[in-house]
DNA sequence: CCCGGAAGTA
DNA sequence: TACTTCCGGG
């Protein structure tokens, strides 16, 4: 069967397709929507509003018209367009915000991650639930993926054109000419074109093409959140101090960690230029990749460019990446899941950001024109965001190739990355308290299951985002996972990696862990496991979960155990993408720690990583479940399901879940209804694949692979990832 | 308005 | 694959 493994982490095709074949690919609706959203000009017709990633189509007809123009489908109307949008539900690109007319919400997890794996949404808000992007009203702010600016900077070579540009470039393109083709041209392009805020950028059309390979690893930009950003960024790029870093800097100051009330996205205001916002280095999709999902489309080998090479990561890159993540984890309590992928790597200790700030330049700002708009919008929200300026001129330039680092940390062996011994100690992650937010939200939500919600306290119908959430998301699940401690010695990475030595990661357990777990467990059962998961898709658990689910849960006796597994398919789907990698044994434990463990445990067990200590054992949910698992059992399945559903629906945002339909609706449902107990079964086939043994990871190979491949791969990746070009020419 | 199946197109 | 078109149903 497909082992996802082999593909490894391919993203769902849809995610990058556009990029992959820029020319040919037609623009996708979501790209288009984003494009419109990012232009203030169109605020009258469509704008960010409300929660993270939520946008409202203020003028459906106009949007449809524009879309139709873009696609040369004069017959387009909102009804059709909306149908297309509805298809995104399954893809999880969007959700409908119920109750609000013409309001939809992006699931950035999927989108962003997909496109920019590196971005850590998590870091950001840690909290950002999923969609975080844009700040709602703020014009400048939005999240422009690609800051318009600098794109060039980075990629002179081009591969990436996109980083900076993904959208921006796209937009630009569209605007420029591409759109025009439609005869009627409804002005679309023109409109779009002009709009761009980004005036600053003109960017010369990018010379994109080229593929110059030169870049080597260089230039990726990552999208990072402000929080991480600096450091991370720097790391990624190389020296902090260097120019490269500077561009983006946004955050100086303490960065806005706290999101403004309005903007969910902590980051949102990316600094334009330098901020770089969000781009992710193409490196490894794997890591973050989480995303995807279930799509029916499995990752076909075909698609990804990378396939051939798989992903090869340059060790360096990986390292950086890891560092970044680590850092984020460390700092923000993100889940470590990322690391799974690279068992061998030792993660350097994250440094605390404190210092980094220095580097940042400030954003500057300003450009937003937003002010004017007022009339149209609904009023309420608006921006308060800091203006961003595009600093066009000073581009940060980055060294694309020039990272100082590149050589600086040469990696001897790919595997060896972790030269520095990670300090074990520090690595515990205790998460800092999450900024807040999500939990509250969750709480609310939990309390009120969707529909009923009204009653609950929210009082006002919308809890709307801002208010409550601050920034963080719920770490709940994540946390737990994160917090877990584990000691791992990667004993064997199955892979060949360790040739030299494997780095081991050791995590020290934090005392509270257990408690957490327990709590978690409890919670889960009670509350809603799903929710958590969902929320975090990004970070966490899913990976683990996915695979595990099926297995260990089983009906353990009635107890459904942690997850209910209502939708097996879902899991599967996700598995496909997310779980793909068999967790490296060694690591697993690490991650596993909490609930993770449970998941992990399946894999691990096979592998036999170190067993958690006895004490811990208690923690693992699975065990608990099996053991006594009182938790779950208490709740009737139906209830759980019900809950789940309700939540599901209610959480539009949350995303996932709905999969079942797509895949095999019928079966699933039945199962759900009937047995909760066993639905998993099937899955396991998948999951287990063959045994637990994880399929070989793609990256492995790559990693192992010498640089050569990597360069190529990276280029491809970059390209793919980076650019979303939307060309439309074809009408 | 919104949903989603079904069929068709490229 | 990603819609586009049509459409019945809520």
C-alpha cells in the first residue's frame, strides 16, 4: 500500500500544485481569494473579518464576477463560486463560519503549512488555532504571505520566488498581465493590479525563472512568526546579525506577542518586508508538514517534485530548521513533533530570544492606506495594527546563498547535526503558559457545544475571536505532549542515520508531566478529545495520533480510550500525510511523553524504544485506558460522538473531522454510530502498514544522501513551495 | 443562504 | 485535480 512513507511527506498535491507548475496551473480559488483579501482595494467586496482567517464576502456578486473574470467564466456567480468554496471544506482549506453570511474561514494550517511548512503557526500564537493569518482588518497587516517586498531579496535566484511572494507575486502577476487575457477582462486584473498595496514593490518582474540553482540552500525565507522570528530567522538564515536578518525584523520589542485583541495573529503584522513574514524555507516539508490530510488524494508520488529526491535536506538546513523549531518549542511550547522526523539530529538548545531582539529592526511603517476605507466596512474592526512598511528599499537581502552559516556549520554527516550536545537539561519544555487564548476558547466551546452555544455564556453570539482568545491556543494537548518528557536515546534510528553517532535527545521529564497527562486523559475523555486534536493539528498529535489511533485504541474494552475515533478515515487520511513518518523510534518516546505516548507507543512498542518509566506509564493515556480507563468509558459513545459532531460543526475552525464524508461516508458513519469500539480496525491496516515498522522515511534517504541531491531537491522544493504562481493565462 | 451529490469540463 | 454547472433539499 501506499506507504506514505515513501513519499514521505509529500504535501497534498493541491497544496503545491500551483506552484509546481506555475505556468500551467490555473489559479486556484483560494489563491484568488487570498489575493483579493490582501488588497485593500477589494475590501469592499471581500475582507478579513472576525476570527483568525475569517473573511467575509461583502459583495458576493462582485467576487464572483472577479473570479469569473479570472477564470474566464463569465457565467460565474456566487452560487457557483460558493460551491467551489464548499469543496474546500473537504480539503480543509476553508470552513464556513456558520451563522454568518458569506463568511468563511481559512484554515491556514493547511494552507500555510502546506505551502510553507516551516512556518510555525504554532509559534505564533502558539496559539493560533489554525487560521491565523490575517489580521482581520488591518490592511497592511494581513498576513501577507509574501510580503511583497523582499521577495526578491531572497530569491534572486529565484527558486523561491515565492517566498516573498507567494501571494504577492501572484497577485502581481495576475494583475499584470495575466489576467488580462480574458477578453472581457473584467477588469479583474486591472483592478487587482492596481491595488496592490504594495506599491512599493514593483519588483521587476522577477526574473524568475531561472532556476538558478545557485542558490543552493540559500535562500529560503521562512516565514516565521515574529516571535520566533528573529532568532529563528537568523538561524535559518544564518547569522542574526547579518543583514539578512534584518529585514524582517519585526518584532523588536517584545514583539507583539500578545496579539492585539483584534488580530488574532500575533504576528500578523508582519513586518512587511523584513518580516518576511512567513515564508518557509522549503526545506523540509516534512517537518512541519503536517498538514494535509486526508485528502483523498494521497500523496501520490507523482506529484511532488521532491519525490524523486524525496526531500533531501541539507543538513544544515535541517539543523537550522530544527533549531528554529526547537526554539519555538522551547519558547512557545510548541510541540516537538517536528523533531520526530529527524531522530538523529540533536537539537541544539534553543536560546532564549531575549537577546535577539536586538536585531530587529523596526518595522516601519506605514503604509497603510487603510484608513480611508472606512466606509465600507462594517465597522467594527479595523485595524489597529501597526503599519507596516514595506521597506522596499532596503531589502534585507539575504544572502541567499550566503548564509554564513552554510559553511559555518558544516555538517559533517548529515546525521551528525547535532554536534553540540544538546543540553539535555534544558530541554524540558515546560511550556510557558500559553498566551492564552485558545483555551479559553475551548473552554467556552466545550461548555457550549456548538449550537447550544448561545446559551452559554458567550452571550453575544459571537465570542468572537478577539475577545477571548488571546493568543495562545490551547496547549492542552500540545502541551501535554510537549511537556512530556522522555528520555530518549535514539538508539537506533532505524535508519541508517546514525552511522556516526546518533545524537540522542534526552528530555528531562518535568515533574508535572504526569499530572498533565492525567489531566489530559481525563479531559479527553470527558471533553473532547477531538477537539484538542483538532486544534492542534498543527503541532501535534496528529501525527502520532493518526497512526496510533487505530491500534491501540481499539475498543479497549469499551473504553474508547482517548480518542473516540469517530472518523477513522480521518485519521487515516491524516495518517497519510502526517503520520507518514514512522516515528523514529528513538524519538518517539520523547514526544510521546504524554498522550503522545500512547500514540507513539504503538510504533514504539514495536520498536521498543525505551519504555517510559513506570511512573510515567501511568501517564500514558493509552495505558490508562487500557488499564482502567475509566475515563472514557464513562461516557457513552454516542455522547462522545455527538459531542464531537457538535463541536465539529461548531468549530468550524477547527477543521478536520469532516473527512469521513469524503472518504467513505457510509461506512464511517455506520461505524461511528454503531461501534465505537471498533472502528479503528481498518485503519490499522493502514497504519500499521506492515507492521509497525515504519516505512522508511523519505527523508532518511535524503538525509543520508549527500548534498548533491539535496541541492537539487531543495531547489525544487523551493520552487514548488515558494511559488504559487497563479497564472491564468489560459482562458 | 447554504449544503452537497452528480455530471461535465479542461 | 479543481473546479463549473445544475440542482434538489434544508
